[in-house]
């Protein structure tokens, strides 16, 4: 036993651990600055959030040490069980969880609140690692392909039901890991398009979006084929079908929404193209027509889902997430305040505890989702850059470690960790500086709260444990 | 083996590219773009909530019942305070030092950074002083709020009151924040969502001296407050006021309904109170003293008090008897005082006369014929079937039903059915002889004055009614369709004629029980009732409508401890009807008699 432990200390990646410690301490000090109160100046005052965070941190360090002691074979042997338990906890929270910020996401155990969705990421990564590391696995195999997405879909659906769109979206980052493991690059493009279209169809009016899709299809087709004549025909056909549909529906005595007219016209146009493609055996045209039809249907479905299936408060949440609603008490205001706080930090910052914008509660959630504001305001560009750099180094370090694994299991798990971490960091920081939609996900190791801290600690230290055993597993 | 090894380079490239993008954005935001620094430079913002004016309430003739007055709260943000001349502050605010420190401590406990109320509803003098001297006191500012005002102090039970929201309301509805006002009772509560409007916000930049420097981002993030919607009530303010005056020094209620629409013209519950008492700094004190008053002035008797209906119920018995064909309008029955007591009157030659004389034995027999129709040989089984039929019919007349008239806590009343008596006497252990007092409206039956008025409207309409309601229009839009839906009772139109004739005769012919309600030319039809009160003097009841054809008003009057229905309730109903129909009262003698009467046991001048 002692020899075993010794080998861990020798083999463990101390660089990652040091970065981890730097991040959690920096996070703690920032929470102190964010909720600083003249009446409770002691950073150890446990009636305040920074005092509580210290308790979370101590527990996290303890958990990390325990994880390093557990045999690494445990994680591959129990990966599906851990996944199953995690999914059960997501179902459990839908039944017995408490509601906060409009989502039923938390278990309340005494004074402690835990958010099972935070831990589900790690569990999903384990299950994926186990599945992908099978000898026969290949993304070219349809069954394997589908099962990978099923493993992801279960937590995504369960989290969406809470509803916590932010936490659910995190799983989209795993596609980068799939790509590394052999997923066709087309899929990367496909999914980014789906997400992009989803957001667009809620931001832009459906009609405008469908028209843009039709025009884009024609343009790209034209670039692809260099056939001017065909393009001209296509444009003419689009205009004629559009006018015809308008005419038919206009004179058909029903007062029909322009949305339906455009939708109907676009579909007719797509199907016409598809039929022509079949007659002329034109494969390119067939693909373009199919993609266009699917895109139009998808936009329609998203709109239908949003308007008819989602309840009002859910719509509210999504539009707030996407920044469609400029509620001065809501999202638009937050981001603007956040930008002011960060922008006013300047190059060198205002100094520790000297921030004004983040002190006066101008930035809501300034110790959780908008914690980066305090960094930006008090430590300026220098501080913000250093924090970003530290995150980047940690992510690249994890990828480097993942690449040196000899087992596929460890590599898949490591990549999952890296991309989830990456997603959290860029979405969270991007949101505070106004280049990403406002999705309520925490900044790892910085945002106040135990669930996120513990979950990322466990996520990271399981990987470090796997890495410490990388030679053993190969045997 | 690992054929996709080279893909790591693309992934690393993507990650680094995104980080570079964020860094570039940070450089732009923090180093090159001065806009955000300007906003933050020694400036802080003040968000002033723009409270919308609460919707007003008018009566059916456009008379203003409820409006708003402006009050000013002194707000404080403890973090922005700096030392100032406390002596002059205390002197001009007229508060002492301990009070000052207590208020300050309370605000600090709430939040150092968020505004809270330091002093609510300042007097005009305090406000004037502060407008001038605000610059001296950093961390303080004045917030305007609107309070209710009642130009005519009537209908307190109907309009309800407005008060500060409690924690529960704040948690349930994110619209509210601490210190907001919301409807607490009556129409103010039921129509809160319409009346409150939508809050707006104005964001100002203030300098270190707490002076407003201008609007933030040129008002881009400001929103306008949307005023609450105005309500037009069905109440006739003149009639309501008159009814309240008549009911002074009496306990009871008056409900008047327009039969052709279900609109409630007046709803008096006595004793009542001046709604202006529920406004302003004295609200808490006044509320407590009203709450603890022995005559329960806060209690809306018109919809929450349930009484036995007394002889009024004979009308319902007559209707059911005709509908079940156990009697006809020609049925003549002797006044057999062995069955149940009665007073001296000419013989009941037909149903109409029996109603005119309100003969107890007559309706005892009608009740028996309804409850024991002989469908079963066992009188116990038979009574069970009969009572089931009876209850179904009674309920169809609006009894034991909850009317959503536009104010909360409307009571359903109680109509006993077979299950109820099974529980008391045991199954098949009771028959008509056990429960006969139902037939003359005594016993377990409980109805509210509102239900009695609605029943009167059904008779006036000869068979249908509209859900009684208090609000006609919301911002010129008619209220919900459910209030405009004719509700047709299962009784034939013909069944109502003998009732109407009987009620007409009861008021307008000799030996009628409601002679005191007679007014020449108005064709008032009415019915007296007296509810036995084991605790004291009987309750006096009268229902009436007028005119006989195309009735314009149906009314129920209930006066507690006032004895026989014809003595007090009938004249009150009569002058109310006359007031509504002709806007004058000719019978000055009757009016004076009512106004002078004090029917509350010990002398109390509670209004
Ligand atoms: Zn008699």
C-alpha cells in the first residue's frame, strides 16, 4: 500500500495540481472581493459567502485526496454504474428538488444545496470513455454512433426538463472529443449549424430566416457548380413559386399568416428542386434540395416548439438566455453593467477591494455567474489576461496529458474534461464581455458554490489519478 | 493504431484561437474603448423605480369612487452615506435620535448597497424640506409613491384596500419587491393584475455628491411605467351611499341587483367603515381597532354571513311544488295550526294567497308533498328520494353555490341533503316530520344575503339569472363572458306567475305581510321573512323587486335582531327601491323612522 501511494506521488502530474490550487485560491479571494462587506471583514467569516466558500474548498481538497487513493481501475469498472447513479440523481431532482431561479435543479440537504447536473458531466464522460474504449468501437458503425449520442442525450434531456438550458448546452462541447476519436468532420459542421440555426430562428423572424436559407442555398449551389444558367432558373423558380403561393393563399379567403405562406413556398420550392434532381440524376442538386428542405422544416419546428410547447416562463428563460428581451431589470442590463465593470478596470485595474461597479450590486450574480467582472474591474487587463492564460495552460496541459495516455479510456475521459472545461470558461467569460449569449453556467473554480467546485475537482482528479497509472493500465 | 492522432492539432488550434479572440475583446474593452470608463468614473447609478398610477374605480354612472394621492418616501442607501449635520436633520424630520438610529440600523440590516425605506409617507412639510436640502445628505433620496384615496367614503367592503406586500407575495410573484403595495382585499385584490399596471425604471447617473448628473446611456435602458387599468363597477354610488346611511346603527346587509344583467347595484354590509382609514400612516392602528371591534365592521356580511332564510324560502317551496306537480296554482289548503304555528289571516284560497299571507301550515303541507311523494312505501326511503329532488332544485336557484362576483371570500351557504341527515339521524331514520322546518326556511338551511337577492332576481326574471358581479368594465372592455351568459333555471316560466302575484299582493293588498313596503305607482313585489334567532331578537328579512313588469331592481334586506320582516326590512327595501327608481323618497315618515332607529343592542355609534 505504501509503495503504491509512493508511486502516485511520483507519477502524479504536479503541474496540474499547482494550477488547480492557484485557481481555487484566486477564486476564493475574488469572491471575497465581490461580496465584500465592511461589517464582515474577516475572510473566514462563515456567515458570508467567502467564509462558506472556504468550507467548500476544504471539502474539495479532501475529496481530491481521497480520489487519488482510490485504485484507477475502479473508474473503468464502475463507469456505467456511476453514470446510472448520476442519471438517477437527475431524475430525483426533478421529483424532490427545490426550485431556484426558475429551475428545479437543487437537492437541499440540511443547509447544503447540491446541483446534480454539475456532477453529471463527469459521469457522462466516464460512460463515454468506457463505451468508446471498446476494441470494436468505431464512429463509422451506426450503432456505436447512435449509442454515443444516446449517452449524451439522456442527461441533456433530463437537465432541459429542470429547465437549465445552460448546463444542458455544455454537452455540445463533447462533439470536439468525438471528433478527436474519429467522428467525421462533417458532423462537427452539422451540429454547429444546428445550434446556429436554433439560435437564429429564435432571434430572427421565421420568414426572414427561411428566405435567407433559400438565398444561401442558391448562392452556395452556384459557387459549387459554376452553372449560371441553372442558377438563373433557380432564382426565377423561387420568385415564381413564392408569388404563386402568395396568390393562392391570398385569394383562398383565409386570412393566412405571412409565415405560413413563406414556409409553404420554400417547401414547394425545395421539393420541386428535389424532383428535378431525381429526374436529371443530379446528385449535387439533390443534396442541396434535401438540406434546404430539412433546414426549413427545422426552423419551423424550432419556432413551433418555442411558441406552442414551451410555457411562458420557459420562453422567457430562453429569450433571456439569447438576449432577445431587453428587460432593463434582466439580461440586457446585466451584460451592460458587466461590460462597464470590466471596461472600467482598464489596464492595471482599480486594485483589490477598490472596485466600485461590482461593489454596489450593479452587476447581478456578481459572485456566481458574473464573477469575472470583479477580476476585470479590480485587476484590470493584466489580471484578466493572467486568469485566462492560466485556464488556457490548464486546458492544454490536460490535452497534453490525454494524448500521452496509452489507454483509450483515459484519453477519452481526458479530452471530455478538457472540452467541458473549455466550454465553461469561454462561455462564461464571453458572456461577461458581451460576445456570448447569457447562459447561466459557472466559471470553474471561481464562481461561488459548492456543486461546481466539487464537480470540477472530482472531474479533474479522477483524470489525474488515471494519468498517474497510465503505464500500469497498459500492462 | 491511433489513426486520428493528428486531429489534436486542429483542436488545439481552435482552443487557442477562441482564447485569443477573448483576449482581443478584453484589450478592446479595457484598454482602447473609453466609453465604459466614463460611465464608471466616480459615478454610480441610481435606479429609480417608476411606480405606475394604480387603476381608478368608477361607479356605473361614471362617479369616481377610488383614486390616487401621491406620497413621498425617504429612501436610504447606507453605503453612500457620509457624515452630515444630524442635528438639523433630526430637527427638520421631527424625529428623535433613537428613532433615527433605529431606522438606520434597520436599513443597514437589509442591505448596505440596496435602497430601503428610511421614512415612509413623509408629511408635506418634511417633503418640502427634503426637496431643498437633499444635497446635504448623501445616501438619501425621495421616492414618490401613489396611495389610495376615496372621494366618497363608501363601499369599503367592495373596493377593498391596498397594503404593503408581504414576503410570501414577493416570493410568489417576481413583480413585487419589498415595499411595494398591492391589493389586500375586495376588488383591489381580485383585480390586482389589472389595477397595478407595469412598473418602469429610470436609471440616473449620480456624482459623488449624490446629485443626479443625467440619465444613464441616454435612457436606453429606461422603461416607462404603464398605468393600471381603470374599472367601472356595477355599483350605483348614490344608492350604495343611501343604503349605508339607512343601515347605520343596525347590523345586517342590503344587496340590490339589476335582474336583467346580474349587475350588483348596491351591496351594503353594516356596520361598515370609512375606507380612508385604511390609507397612510394610520393604517395599522385603524386596522387593528376595526379588527377588534365587537360588531366586526371588517366582516362583509352581504357575502360571508349565512343566515336561515325564513319565510323567503316558501317561495322556493312553491316553485318546486309546482315543478314537481304536487300542487297547482289553485291548490287550497287550510291553515291548520296543529301542524305548525301561524298568525291570523283569511283562508288560503289558492297559492297566491298563501304567499300573500305567508301561511306556515300551507307550506308545511307543500313541503311534505315534495319530500314524501309516495314513490316508495317506506316513508324513510321516500323522504330520502324526495329530499334529493328538493336539494337539486334548490341548488339550481343559486343556493349553496359560490358566486365569483369579483371579491374574494364569498361563502357558499349550506343546503342540507340526504347524506347530511343520514349522518345526524342515521340512514333511513328520518322522514319529513323530522326535517319539516326546511319548508318554512328555518332549521339547517343557511343562505347569504347575496343569494337571497339573486333568488329575487330569478323570480323577477321569471326563471333565469346572470352571475351577479361587481365589475362591469375593465378599461372600457366588458368583463368576462361568463357574466353575460344567461343562466336558465329548470323551472317553467308559468310557475313564477303565482309567486309574482303573491308577492305583489303581500305588499299592495290588505292582509299582506309587507304592507310597509308599499309605494304608490311603483308596483313593488315583496316577501317578508323572519329568521328565528335562539340568541335574541329574531332577524328581519325582506326581498323585493320592482316594477312588477320589466323589473329594474331586485333587492334583499337582512337586519339582525330586528324582529318580524315586515317591520324593519320591508320599509328599508321600499325606500331603497324608490330611491333607485325615482331618485327621491316620498315616504319621509318611513325614512326618518329608519334613520332614527338604533337596532344594535347597546348604544354604539360605530358607523
Ligand atoms: Zn296560516
